[in-house]
């Protein structure tokens, strides 16, 4: 039986057993020459911490190891240069011509979502977000997909960016709306996908463009996410800073405002930032029975 000491630790929503903590410590001790990412890969292989599509949960595992280190449970090797999850990244200057576009959406149809896949496109995406989004660019936690938003003028022009990524374990407003148990959360959390970045370039003033992009993504994110990660999502969520935005485009796209965050952030396990910059929480069900299915354990 697990001790009370280890029951407080969870990996991707699942409790970590005493034996698993012992394995982690043993691997770190025996493989002192490995980097943190290499240790995370090794542990995912040993402990079978995989996504449904078979890929290792390396990003989440490294974050978990660093959490254990912060709590003095173990000692990791000194971090090497790189981009740990959640960090800001250096980006190259964007070479996208940011033309001034003003008018009705119908003047620039069709609006398209273009998945970001190549190294060059990822660099371009990061540069746009880092330059124009108030949160900048950070390495996302867990699974993620990025898109460009493109219109025609009449030739194709990139006018914005979208990013969808893995959800936080707890979010009071969301959890209250869903009314799910901890068992249901563990079983179904990864069926929630977060709209973690949304940018329309400041030089673009096209009426209804933002809500149109949200409507388009709600029609394709299920198949895109399932194809990439072998998980069929049931719910989209996002956070909106009311000090900066009113969430009008989400409301226009039929997202539901369900409350506000405490302002702590996903990594504030010690409750040190409670009440700091609370955000509005918006949800969008991707199926008629989404809430009911998320409650099933």
C-alpha cells in the first residue's frame, strides 16, 4: 500500500506509487551522465508513461521530475542549455509582411486554418506570437497543435496564429461546471484541449474574423487532435484576461463563460499566487453529450 507521503504526488492525474518513486531515484543514481530530458525519456520507457498513440510523455515527465526536485525528494543533474517546458524561447525575426487589412470578412474570404508543421513555419509562428501576443511564446506543456490563420487579399495572407495544448489538472470554474469526480478527471482530462494562444495581427481589422476562426477550429480540432495524439477531444477551454479583453469573439462563436480562475497558474502548487490576475474561463463542448461523457469514470 502506498504511504501518505507518496499519495500527494500525481503524474498526469494518476497517483505515483512508492515503487515508482524508488525506480525514479534508482535510475537517476545509476544514469548520472544523462540529461534531464534523457532521464525523462528513460523513465517513460521503464514506467510505460505513454500517450494512447504510444509516444512517450517526456515533456510531462521532465516537469514532474523537476517538481520532485523542488520538494527535495530527489536531485537531478544540472540543467543543460535548451528550452524546458514553460520557458520563453528565443525566436528569429518574422519575415511575414504585416499588411494593413481593414473591412468585412466577406471581402477576404475564404478564411483558412493552416497547420504549422515544418521547422521554418514553426519559427515563423513563434516569431509572430513573441512579437505581438502579450504572453509571448513559451514551450507548451504536453501535446500541442499550432495553426496559422489565413485570408485572401486576393492572394493568401497570414493574419494570425492559434495554439491548442494540454489542460491543467485542476481549474475550479471548469471543474465546477463539469461536476466530475477525481476518478472521472483522471480518466478524461486529456479529452479537454486548451486554446493556449490566439493572435490576430494588430494591423488586421477584419470584422468577425476572430469568431470565424474559432468556428473553423471547432469543426476540425477533433479530427486533427485524434489523428496526431489518438485522443478524441470532447471539450475546448480557454482563459481570457479581463484587464485586456472582453471575450467578445468567444461569445460570438458560442463559447460558454463558466467563471474565473483563482489566478494561481498551473504550476503554483504552493498557493503563493492566489488571486493574482484571475482570468475568465470559457468552454466549448465538441459533442452534445460532452459533459456527460467527461463525468464517466
